[in-house]
């Protein structure tokens, strides 16, 4: 055989081997895809254990997507130690591309955050946001870091990240976070930082009631109590959904200042002019109740309910007073049944996590969401 013939045989043999390897590779890829689809079908059918079993076999072939799918499954099932270990193992793999490393770090940070290991979560997520990538590619990592910092109580750092994520656009969450930072600074006695944070809340979203409230609270250190009272009542009446939070703060402020009688007098004057919204009218009755003027409280609540028979908090307060003073028995039977039923009325629930909301707050106490469904019905 000539050397040309030998070369031709070698080329044909090499080409055949390459074609065979490509075919086997495609076959293996197709089988991996089929197994992955099988695993996801088990997940969709509500059988995560079988999904894990199938995806584990796929991952053994080196399929990185299967590893990431497994990690998410472990986390969803609450098997956080397995999720953490899996994502750590991914990070040890040689030749990870920058997007893959970013994703693995973000997922690991998410594992730590769900496990409430805030220090570890923040450390890993800081590594994630330091990876190369576009703002779009890094967004998930920045959001995870923001939520980790918020959970750890680092409010200003979380607010700064939210401003970055928002990219200069109006954002309600940024306003909430800066308002929270302002109130934390105020509680620590740092008025200058409180004012600065309240200002940034207003810039994040000028229409934010939380931001406007933070501004009033920060300025209350410098203002006369009368001016603060006027601003707080005006804000409460502009925003019935958050009025109870604002008015509860105002009552605490007036109690510390020893000016509750002046607050009641201001509410009485507004009532005479017909300017009281339901929430402030309720506060007026509650102040009368707390100073043991039951007759005034009942009269005010009855007047309020003539205007707003659907205002549940007023009906509940009236029921409480009637029960505590033994006057419920004197009410007609139908009225007694209605008022008693209010005691077992289901509380409103957070729109995100469905936890019951029993106390007025800017955030859901269970999942930490802002702008959840207001507990102030009938406002």
C-alpha cells in the first residue's frame, strides 16, 4: 500500500471514530435530556423524591444543570445541609465559567439565607456580586444580598443595594428600606442620620407614605409637638391603610411628652368641624376609653358607626367596651350575636405568605414583606 493509501485509511479511520464519538455524545446528551425531563415531570406531578432520584443519576454524568436543579429541590424540601454541600461541591469543580460560578455562589448564598445563617449568606453573596458580569446577570445576587442584609438588620446597606438595583428609577421598596433605616437611626438617637435616611426615602419614592412618616418622625425631634401632631394626623387621614401605624406612633410620642389631653382636644375640635376620618375618630374613642370615660367612648363609636357601619375596628372596640362593662346583655339579641361574632372574625393575611396579620405594621411579621394586605379593613 502506498503512503497515500495508508494516509487515506488513517483519515477515514479517524473520521469514523470522530463521527462515532459525536453520535455517542449526542445519544448521551439525548438520554440526559430525557432523564432531566423525566425528573422535572416528577417534580411537576408533586413527587420531589422521585425527581431527586432521577436527577441524581443525570448529575452523575456531569450535567451541571441537573446539579443546580437538585440544589433547588433540596432547598425547597428544607434539606438545606444537602443543598449547601451540593453547591459547595459545584464551586470546587474545575473550569467553571464565570456565569456558572456566579450562579453557584448565588445559590449557595440563597441556601445560607434560608437557613438563617446571615453571616455566611452575606459573605458568599458579597463574593457573588464581585464576579464579572453585566448588571442583568448580577441582579439576582444583588437582590439576595439585599435581603440577607435586611434580615441581619443592616438596613442602610440593604437600602443602598436596592437603590442600585432600581437603577435610579422610582421604587417603593427603596422608600420602605430607607424609612426603616431612618427609624432605626432615630431609635439610636442619631437624628442627623435619621433625617438623611428619611430624605433618601422620599427621593426613592416621593409618594411613599412610609417615607413621609419617617420624615415626620425624624423632624419630630426638632419640631413643636403641635406641628408634629398636625402632620401625623393629616398623613393618617390621607392614607387609611396605614393610619393605625402612624396614629399608634403619635400616641406613644404624646404619652412620653405628657400631652395626650391636648391630642384629644385636637381630635375633638376636628370632630366638631366634621373633619375626622374613621381611623382618627376611632383613636378619639379609644383615648376616651383609656381614660375610663366609657360613656364618651360609646357615644363616639356609635356616631362613627352611623357613618361607617362597615368599619370593623370600631365595631370590635365597641363590642370590647360593652363586654367589659357588662352592657352587652342589655343590647338586643341580634346585636349581641353580631358583636360576639366579631371576636372570632378571621384576621387578614399577608398576600405573600398567607400568615395572619394581627398587629399594625409596615411589614409582615412572618415573611418580612412590605406592602402586604392591610389589617385595617373598612378604611
